[in-house]
């Protein structure tokens, strides 16, 4: 990992601005219970580092000469995220404020880690050059992998069978040799949670969220008090183990199997069409069963973690995520004393948030509140 770029108090200010968009120095000092003198000194440091900027005079609101607010500087740094799925490679470039600058997706044959790293390196340099970022601060690269950790110490992963050469491979060593930038590797459900937390705006409302990802299979990412929860052995959120793979489970792979069992000729989630008369009966049947299976996940997440939001995300069509959410909201879910029920939401990011979350990994690691 890279040497810390920001100290504890600097990171607290960065996170406060990430939540609020822009704040005056006095408002920041009050919010963080910090003296005005200390806030002024630290904000000056962040201005020098290029991590924050003053809002232009014409953008400041108020009469007379209002205090000049601070906000995150998009040019404070840039990060890249990449992930490989079955037959696809995705890459994204984001700025320090968490805004997507560019994305790229291409169809690929089954690709091993070395080939993946070489292609990511080539695409990264293309994106950096195209957007005139040569010489700018590059914070690092985040890689999302579809599968849980086998060992946090060695950073080896139980990657799905369809990705040859990935399972139990020394991915950090292989990627670092090719990519040359600070590197973060994380499970796809965990990075989806990061994307929802930052780009989905959840951090402005909540400190604790659970994201249920219907990606290759099914998994969950958990953020508690703004921190990603990985667990003792790196497998927190591996809810797929609740649904053994030899039985029906609420995953996209299982949905495809259900469609084929009903005579529908589909081979990928991109061919799923809820509006199709041929597919609709199988989809409705799967939604009923998947929602019933997810009730236990939602109830236990609510009881153990008390999240501000439980978000459904993934590669299946948005209308299917909405239908799952509607079924769950109408189910006899648990409540607490004030009759509050599990707060079910659907991702507003569109498609899978995995690649965006991978791009945010370096920013989260370097600049999130300690």
C-alpha cells in the first residue's frame, strides 16, 4: 500500500466536505469540534496539497462578503478501477471528488491475470492521455475480483471457475509487476458497497449500510461507521454460503438456469428481458422465490447491523431489482420498537457498480475518515 497521503485531521476534513459538498471554515470547525485556528491551519495544508479548493466568488451565496466555502478539488488526484467478468473487461477513471471521468467496456475471451493486467495498463495509459492527465497525481488502481478471500495475508482469492488462472494466484505480485502504481484488490460486493456509499450519496445520510449485490453470484458489502467490514478472515458478507450452489439460489446464474429450464435461449444477463412474453413467467417465478430467500438476509442484516439502508444492486435489469425490492417491502419483515422496518432501496447508479467501486478503492483507503 502507499504511504499515507493525509493525516487523521486532514482526512476528517476531507470526509466532512465529501458529505456536505461545500462548507465554510467556521462551519467545518463547528462540525468537527475543532478550534478555528486549527481548522485554518489544516485547511491551508489541504489547499497546498491540492485536495481542497475555495469556491469561486461567483458561486458563493449570501450578502456582503460571505465566508468563502471549501470543497473537494476534483484535481486533487485520480484513480482507476478495473474488473473482469465472464467475457467482459471494465475499466473506469475517477477524480478525487468521486466523479467518473471515463469508462470503458470491451468483450474479451477468457483472460488470465497477466493478460488482464497488461490490458488494464494499456487502457489506463490511453485514458490518462486522452483526458490530458499526464503528470497529474495518480492515487492508484483498484481491482475487483468475483470471489471471497482465501487469505488476507497473502491476498489470494477464491475466484470463480470461469476465470482461468485467477483462483489462489498471487494477484498482488502479478498486478504490481505490470501496473506499477499503488494497488488495492477487493471482493466485488465490497467495492459495490463503496460505490453506493460514495457515488450513490449514502454517506450524506447514513454511516452504516448493507449492499446486496446480484453480480456473478450473490454477495454483500457492509459499511459500518464509514468503514468497510471485511471480517477476521476477509469473508464478511459472503451470504452466498446461505444458499448452497447445488440448490436454487437468488443469484443471476440461477436466474439464467431457471430461464433455460423454461425453454428460454439465454446465455448471459444481458439477454434477460422482463418485457419478453416468453421470459416473463420464469422471471416472475424466480422473483417470488428469490425474494422469499432474501428475507432472511434482510432480516438478519437489520437485526445485527441496524443499517440506514439496505441496497439492492447488480447486473440484472433495473425493473427486476425494483420488483425484488417491492416484494421485500411487502414481506413480513422484522420491526423494532418504533415499528421501523428494514429500509430497502434499489441502486440508482445503473448497471453494476463494481468497476466504479474499484476506482474509488484508492480514494477510500487514502482519504476516508479514520
